[in-house]
C-alpha cells in the first residue's frame, strides 16, 4: 500500500476492485466508513455483493474473474482523458479498440460506460485510494490486475500525496510481515531472489512428490474440495492454537499460543510495525511460535540462541532493509512505521 491506513480518511474517492474490506481488513473498513461520513465517494467494482454496497456512490457489477479486464479499461480511459499529462502513460499497456469491443461483449455497454465514468472521476479526484484483493490477482485473466491498478494510480497522480494511494487487501493479519520475512516461494527476507524457487501454496497441496508437510498457523484442508490432505503425504506436522481440520489429520500437533499469550510484533498493510504484548498466561504445554521453532532448530543441530522476541527483531533490523535500525524500544505501546525509520536513516 502506497498510503497509510489513516490517510484513507482524507480521500475524496475510494475505489474497491474485487475487494471486500469488511472480510479482509475490518479496521480499514471502518476507516472507509469514516471517510464516507466526511464526504468521500465509494465506488465498488465487483462480481459479488459486499458490506459496503449500501454506502456506494456507484456499484459496477462485473462478471466473475472480470477484475483484470475492468482494471485495463480504467487505465485506458484514464490515459484517454485530456486532463492527463501527455506521455504520462509512456511504457504502459493501453487496451486497443479491439480490447474495448471485447470488454463490451463481456461486460455489456452499460458497464463499460460506468467504468469510463469512474476513470474520469479518478482523474479529477482530489485524492483517490484504489484497493484490490490480493487473492483476486490469482484469478484467471487477472495476472496484471495489480500492475494495471498501480499504473492507474500513477498516471492520475494518486501516489505520493495525502488521501491518495493504491494497494492490496491481504487475506490475514501480518501477511505483509510474512512476505517481508521471505515466506514467498521465490524470495528470501527483504525480497532478495532465492537461488532455488520453492512450490507455491497450491502446488504444495497438489504435488504427489511432496512427502512431508509442516503447517504453521494455517488450515489448508479448508481449501481442498474434500477437506482431506493428499494421501501421498507420509508425515504431517501442524503447529497451531486450535485443532483445525488440518490438525486432525496430522501425525504430530505442536500446541502454539494466541496473540494474547505472547510478546512479539507484526507488520500491517501500510508497513506499520506493531507491538504484541502478552496479557494472558499461556496454558501448560503451549509455546510461542518462536520458541517452538527454536527448539526444533536445536534438535537439528542449529545454534539458534534467541532468548526473546526482542533478539529476533534485532536480527530482522540488522538483515532486512525494510526494518533498518528498528529497535524493540521503538515499538512502545503502539508501534512505529518503518518508512519513517528508513527516512531518518537515509
């Protein structure tokens, strides 16, 4: 996300493409409603109903998997607007007239006209925030959804100023923090390229070559038609706080603790690092995730000597450019935004 969550309240226009903040980011959803109360216009481009529909100035109903084409049309119509600075879209893909004909056949003329109107609204907006669902980028014909919406924000001058921006809504809390730490199959911490590319989430659940699976804080069985993990898996370990459908199929279950039973930190969608403070005593036998992983590492002969989450954060700050100079004390009670730390460091 190029803007902060707080800046959403300053937006004059909020555009939600294939996204439902109520389901993904409830706190952000409240920010959008506060912006609406202050006069912001909400535009929804979706194939499904959302909780914010009743607040929308315009609902543009697109077919399933139509978000990618809708984003291309918004970008094209923005680039065609005479208010756009000449050459602002240099190097950007602009759908041809043939593409418009395809869109008209797919969406219908009325929807295409609505998208053109919305593009012109974004061009003339005092500040537009454009949000999309991260999972929508995996849908058929949506591989360029993120790039096209980022380009739309760029050419309409909705990046780098108050009340304007573009970004994804992640599926889970701390999803961005996990990515920063190298949880993606093709990236190391700080998004350094990995020498060997691993399997994606879907590939792991459908690979007959995979014989063992370590599941931490996830329930992949819910994403499978029969809720049954592949029979080809010979050994399954689940580390979680409840006995999920996945955990019930595990050979070993490692009991973890909830956020209220541990200290730590998390990174939200606008790169604020927030402190997690323990408020409850853990149940006997349960451990924080970092403690479980440290003990496993020791069993494998690895010298992990972390004594607390503070030690881990110091290593992150020392090795990950997104967290340079961040300290445990910086978190205080509310957290600190890492971009501010980077600016001070620069």
